[in-house]
C-alpha cells in the first residue's frame, strides 16, 4: 500500500488549517458565497472541501433527491448480489460540517445576476457556482425510447427505482428468457458500466436461469477494458452472454417498448427483459445555465474547472468535458476536491494552479473477481492530457487471485470513496 | 507552490497569529498551504485510501520515508498487477517526494 491517509486524518489536517483560518471579528469582509448544485460524488465532495478550506465562506449545497443513490456497485444490486439500501447516502454529515443543505431542485441559473432560482421558490446568490448535476438521458435520441419507455425497458443508468425495476424484471423472467441490452456510443456515464452489468447479469442467468441468455447490442466496436471483459466472458459465460459490435449490426436503431422489440439495421430482437442504456447529455440545468455546448456536455478550463462559456460557473463530474478523464465516481470526487481548492484560491485572490490528476475504476467480471483501469493526467495549459507511460488495465493473463484481490480492493474502494464524498 | 513553500507559509501564519496581526493576512497563507502543489497532488490518494484500511491500507503512522519508498517500489517494479503500479509511473520523483512529505505531515497533524 502506498500513498494515502484515512479520511479522518485528512479531515483532521484540514480542520487544523481551518482552525487557524478562523477570522477575528475585526475581519469584517463579507463571506464569499459558494453554491454547489448536485450532491453526488462531485458536488458533495466540493461542498465539504470548500467549507473546510475556507470556513468563513457561506457554502450551500443544493440536492433534490435525498438520500442520494450511488451508481457504482448498483450492477451488483441488479444481479441480486447486493441490497439497494447499500447504495443510499445521506448528506447530514456534510451539513454537520457547516455546509448549508438545500433539499430542492435548481430550476434556473442567471449567470449575469449570479443567482440560482429554486423550484421551491427561493433564490441563492453566489460569487462562485460549482455545477455537478450529473447526466440526463436524451429521450428520443434512440428512436422509440421516449420518456415513459423506461417502465417497460428500464435504463437503470440512474440508481434507485430504475435499479430495482430492472432487478425485478430479471427475477420475474422465466428460465429460457432472452435479455437484451443496448449500449450507447461514447461519451456516456461510466464507460465500462454496460460491460460490468452484462457480466453480472450473465452470472445470474448462468447460476439461476441457465436456459436463458443475454445479448449485448453495442453502438461501438471497442470499449473500456475490452480484452479483460472478453476474456472473462469466454471463461465464465460462453453460453450466456453474446456481445455484438456495431460493425456486426450491433447498433440498435429503434426500440418498441409496447412489443418489447429492439431493431438493428438488419435484425429484430424480441426481448423478455430489455435494458436500454440510451445516449446522454449533461443534466438540463447545465443547458439553462448556458454552460453546455452543442454536444450537450460542458466545456471547461481544465485547471480551474471553470466553464469556458460562462464566468464564475465551474462544472465537474459527468456533466463536464474532461476527456481523457472518464465520467466516473473517482473522477468526479477528485474534480470536486480540486475544484474546491481552485475556487477558494480564486476567491482569495490567488491564481489557479495546475496539477496531476488520476482515475481508478474497478469493474466486477464475476461476483468475486474484478478488473481495473487506472490513469494519470495533467491539466496545465487548460486541457486534460494523459501522462505517457502511466496508467493501463489489469493484466489480461493473470491468475485468479489477481482478479479476487481486485474484487476485494473494489469493495474497499467503495467504502473509501463514499466516506470521502459523503462524510 | 512547493511543499517547502507551503510549510513556510504555514510557519509564517503561526508567526502572524502570535503577533496578533489581522486575519486578512492569514487566510491567503493557509489557503496557499491547503491548496498548494503537494495538497493538489495528494488529493487523488484519498479517493481510495480514505477507508478503514484493510484491503486498501491506510498510511496512519507512516513516515514520509516509508511512503516514498513504497511509491518508488511500485514505480520501478516491472510486471506488477495493482493499480498503484500503473498510477505511480505517472508522477516524477520530485512529485512523489512532495506527496510523501505532505501525507506524513497531514497524518502527524491528525
């Protein structure tokens, strides 16, 4: 084990700094106002760290959906290997650290007046706004997959009711049924997520409904950790999982939730359970703030995480264009910490400064086996760049104990990242 | 800002506090330390190492020398299978030094 310290140590170090920073009454400068929209892995982290780094700041976190339901590990819930309750996180501990929690929906943002209006009627003023709103689905981008289609054909790409629904449909399916998944073109939330999900559903079918099968239709020819997933599928699920690349007519062009049909250019599939992971974009509030571009995602200066379209608005997490950093919980959490640092620097008259960044992401290929991808990036010069010679995936040829070790690390990672984000 | 700079800034802060200077001068100094180069580099570590420390160990009580030695071993070992082998190769020796010292200092402070 290498670089690291516990959350308690890290927080203790920060609060030591915080105590020294407490301003005497003579210091009558108005408290800087930092508003964070979105209480997930990016926003909850950013709010907590901003308050710790700058205790005199007025930090407000807006989240509409409490408790927050975490997406990482939700594929285990779908496969019946984990309770959905383990995905729920409350934000009270962040509140206890002095962050004002507003359980409401950010309805609109006025960049000129620097205000966030709330669905509940209030309005928040900010000096710096951190947007970490996550994704919205592009309803209708896949023909037939309009709002409402997720009842018959769940996406389960936002954790919660949809996760439970897909799980229930798999449980209710007769042995011998056909499960069909549709994976989108990049970019989308959690690049290896569809393949981890396919692996775990295939495990469920093999062990519980062995006459059933999963077909994964893909709008891509290549995907994250591809060699690792394909090796695992050949070893564990040769009769239960078939992946079809875009070049092999894998791209779904139309779905019909009424008849449970998915169509590619040349073929039609009748599904007993259909999981559609549709094309995505930054959540709608980003568009209303004017920080999303024609792609639907949010361009940012990589050093400051500040929108290139609107000053004083920073965007982190899945909504931001941070490639080659993936849209992952680890990326969002690190961006939350670094963005908080840059925001308090800017509010204190200091320049934003570049750094090295990292990502780590584990995917289960079996209930006891996982694979990983890791990478290091630099954000000087306003863009994110991968560091040459660093990063990569787990070895493809590896004994089972390497996979088992990474599964245990994955579990420890989930405990760490959720502590780091939600206190 | 270098780690040395960050520590110097914190020392400066302590002196300023003793001298009873106005807080206005303090905040930039502590912020500079808390958001300095070493703090930024080390921010990635707690994304995995903030847990109780079983499968992914915590560094509680580790010295800067121990942390540096481990990171160096990960960086140089060929054929390693963990994420740390792949991550450590992305940092210069100077950065590893800064991260190690920062983490050890933070742990002491806790």
